[in-house]
C-alpha cells in the first residue's frame, strides 16, 4: 500500500521545520463521477477541471471553438459519462 502524499503547508513553521499536511485523496469532495478528462459536450475537445472546479478545455480556454477556430457561444462542459 502507498504512503500518503505529503505537501508543505503555506503558513507557519514549527520547531524550525515547515508544517506538512496530507494531500486530498482522489475521489473525495462529493463531485460527480466524471473521468479526469472528458470530451466537451459542444465541441468534442478534451475538458478537465481547473483549480476552482470549473470545466476548462485542455488548451486552457473556457470558451468552445468551432472547427475553424472561431469562438462560439458555449463554454466547456463534459459530455455525459457512458453507462456501463
């Protein structure tokens, strides 16, 4: 079994050492069960979650693009996960 991932905390020091906390475990947080990367519902480009839990395209654009590269009126949104 793997040991928990440790990350340095951003504030405070204790006994001359930086404080350390456990990183959040994958799957926690109560979010919908989407894969890490999904095709966009509108333009089929890959989308994933940003640091604020908003969907963003893999090229770091929130707005969808048409096949010729023009902006569209839709934003990144994953297509529904396939049922198995």
